[in-house]
C-alpha cells in the first residue's frame, strides 16, 4: 500500500476505497500534506489533463472530485483542529458562475487550522453576498476562489464591489484571491489586496493581514 494507490483509486473513481486508503496512510504516520498533494491533488491534475485532451468528460471529472472529497473528509480534522481563540474572521467563497470547490475547501481547512473563524459561503457566490457576510460578521478578510477563465471577470467585478463598499459603506475588509487562472499580476490589476498561490499561501497572507 502506498500514496500512489490513493492516486490510482481516485483515477478509478473509487469513492469507497479512497477514504480507506487515506486513513491507512494517516495511521502509518505519513505526512498529511504528502497524502494531499501526491495522492489526491495529483490525481485531479491528471484528470484535468485528460479532460483537456478529450479522453474523459464532465461526469468522470465529477466522480473523481467526489472520490477526492471523500478522502478530504478523513484529512479535515487533521488540517483544521481548532479550539483556540480566533485570530480573525474570513469570508470564503467561489465567485459567481463557478462551481469548483475542492481548492476553496482546502484553503478553508487550513485557515481554520491556523485559528481563523471561517464563514464559507460555498460556490457561485455573488459580490453582494460576500459584502453583506463581511458586514454581518465584522470580517477581516474576504477570500475569493475561481477556477474558470470565464470567472475572472466576475472576480474583478466582485473585488471592485468590495473596494467600493469599503469606502462608501464603511466596510473594512481586505480581499484575497486565488485559483489556477489567478496570478499576482492579475490580482494587482483588479485591485485585490493579496494573492495566494495555494492553501498554505492563503494562510500566510491572511496572517499578515491580522498582524498588521
Ligand atoms: C474537479 C473538476 C471539476 C468538478 C468540480 C467539482 C468540485 N466539487 O469542485 C466539476 C465536474 C463539477 C467541474 C465542472 C466544470 N469544469 Co472543471 N475541473 C475540475 C478539475 C479536474 C480539478 C479542480 C480541482 O479541484 N483541483 C484541485 C484543487 C486542490 O486545486 P485548486 O482548485 O487549484 O486550488 C488550489 C489553488 O488554486 C489555491 N486556491 C484555490 N482557491 C483559492 C482561493 C484563495 C483566496 C487562495 C489564496 C488560494 C486558492 O489553493 C488550492 C489548494 O492549494 C480541474 C482540472 C485541474 N487540474 O485543476 C478542471 C477544470 C478547472 N474545469 C474546467 C472546466 C472547463 C469545467 C467545465 C466548464 C466543464 C463543462 N464543460 O461543463 C465545468 C464548469 C462548471 C462551473 N460552472 O463551475 C477547466 C477550466 C478551464 C479554464 N481555464 O477555464 C479545467 C482546468 C479542466 C481543463 N483542463 O480543461 N470541474
């Protein structure tokens, strides 16, 4: 049994076996980030490549995502064990028009693990919903995820709306953005306060905001 078996089980869409294999690796003392990156995420990358090549389609992509989610359920308590006083509040969501949530969920788990109070609005989140959740919860940070090139204009719109709310409606929140099509340049161009390349990067940037 190895981490590669986890990757293979995801590629076989085996939602039953993936959590068992993940649990076995956890019990064997394998580092959680190894299981995550070399087992679960690398399988999704391969699925994405096959989708691009036209050798598999949306239903298979969905089955692979479900197998990964089942594995993540095992890792969640290890990534997000809290119990400490929150160091800040983050509103998290995937932007409007975009239904991808695995990366967002990982970002959320690590933020919780780092001691942030997390309010996860899910996927397909409208700009105004980000803003009102930030207002209602007196949040420090709004974190937006987007995976589709076509959601980038929506991300820009949402970031602009938050900046207007900061000045016009007395909301005092920073915006952090991420997802594969997002780059530091793009984040700068749309006026986001921060860009994070991955979930640990999101934690690093969020910590920077509450420390300053
Ligand atoms: C699984 C998947 C799906 C699943 C999603 C299930 C779910 N619950 O999420 C389903 C089947 C629903 C799906 C649907 C579609 N998908 Co899809 N999908 C994928 C796939 C294979 C994996 C995505 C994933 O979860 N990656 C793993 C996670 C861990 O990585 P991540 O999201 O990048 O997140 C990390 C970082 O980016 C970062 N991060 C993420 N968010 C944030 C936020 C912040 C604030 C920060 C700081 C960091 C950060 O941290 C994360 C962890 O380190 C990708 C291919 C790929 N390799 O990415 C295609 C992919 C994203 N999909 C694609 C497409 C085209 C679609 C569809 C349009 C297909 C269709 N014709 O219907 C639909 C769109 C539906 C919609 N409206 O959203 C394309 C996008 C192309 C593009 N550039 O626009 C991709 C790239 C596939 C491809 N190669 O063509 N998809």
